[in-house]
C-alpha cells in the first residue's frame, strides 16, 4: 500500500496587516478579542453551521476574532496547522490519523465534529427514477482523489452493495477536486461524484441529475471536524472553549430554523451564488440530517471512520481514539 505522506513546508511568519482608522470602541474590541486563524479544507455550503456562527457574530460574542482561510485540500490545511500558519484546522479527521501514524510529535487533536454525513452526491448523465447502486456495474465514473474521504466513502458504499470498485466499474481518480463537474459535462462518463454547488449546477444546466446521496447511503460518518495541535490546545483552553461555544450556537441555529432562513444568513459567504440555489443546497443537506445537534466526536464514529480507511486500503494501523479526540470542550458547549 502506498504510504500517505504530508509534506511540511517552512512557513514564513504572517505579515501584519496595516491598521485601518477606527473608533475608540472598535479599538477596544480589537484589543480584547483573541485572533484565531481558521483554515478550512474547502469553502462549502456543506459547512453551513460554521458560517452561521460567523455571520451571526457568535465568535465575536465569545471574544474571538476569526480570520478564515481556505486551504483547498486536507493536506494543505493540515500543513498550515502543523506549521503554525493556522491555529485551528477544519477538515476530514482522516488527516489527523495519517499524521499521527506518521510519527508527528505535536500532532493534532480533534475537539469538535461538525458534519455527520458525507456531503457529496452521485450525478448521472440521464434521469434515473428507479436508481440502484447495481446500475453502476460496467459504468464509467468520475470519482475523487485516491485516499480522500469522498472517494473512500464512495467505494465503501459500493462494497456495501456487493460491487467491487476495482473490477465492476471504471473510476477515474485523476481529476482535481472541484473540476469533475466541468469534466463530466464535456466527457462520456456515465456518473460523477459531486459536492455542492456542482451537483445542483449540473442539474440546473440540464447536464446531469442527482440520483443518490452518499451521505444517506453511507450512514453516519464523522466527515469533518475541527482540530488543533496539542500544544495549542493546552496553552489556549479558554480560546478553544469559546470557539466551540460559538460553533454550538451555530449548530443550535440550524437545528431550529428553516433551510430558507439558514440560506439567508450564510448568503454573504457565497456572494457568487443566488439565494434560491443556496436554499436548494441547504435543503438537500438539511433533509439528509447532515449536521449534528452537538459537536461531540464519539468513539463509535471514530471507529467507523477507521473502518472506512481500512476498507480503502489506506490505513496500516488504527490510531487510538483517546489520543486524537477530546470531547471536553464540546461537552461543555452542549450544556
């Protein structure tokens, strides 16, 4: 099995931004609030509760000034966290297992789980009202990167349905994340595995049709979580608690409001997407029970994640839950 490696680069210290003129009240707030750099693996409506927390000012209420950076890949997000370029990372927890097994000394610990379902969908070339996973036998599918959660969950579902990913169909894993929808529109592929907004865009353009939710068919999977280095958590417990409290408020909001209300709140995060499309996507995630009621990353979920990694041939040895997950902050936030 090809060993997974994260390449770590020396990161130059972040340049200080020039200060803009502000009122005395604003200066006081800036002095009091703790600055936290959060690196997210992707910028997606899939992560709606986090954007609700930002837009509703929940982080500010907890004395935290968030700088949100998009890493565009778990490897890049993890590198940013381990190098100290980012304080907190948000990505699939498989990245924390890989780095732990590779011997990282100050490894990252997951302290809050956001999503409990996979966020991607199977899009077909034609409408298939009576779709069955058996329909993929003999087909050509645009999949995800080998070893990435989208592809591993997809293959896990195939195996659960008695389909061999190696022999029963052809899966193209060579296309960059975010480029598969465009490739699908111009290819002869029968299916593609897509995140939003690409799945909805293909439907809107009449170039594809969502026929299955990987989130529904894979079950409850700890798809994304927030993590930080051990040293950062130990030195900044109040900040981690405040950060988790703010996230919990975002989770509470999505549990008690409609998809349309959620879409209206997070619209500023997706200026290039119209409100109707955002509402459609939020509704799709809302109806499949994507977001947990709390942020507690349970051991059963961690075990399932490692089952999926093993099934994909991406895990040489299992990592201990007690080392890579802490529920201390999520439990307090949920009270």
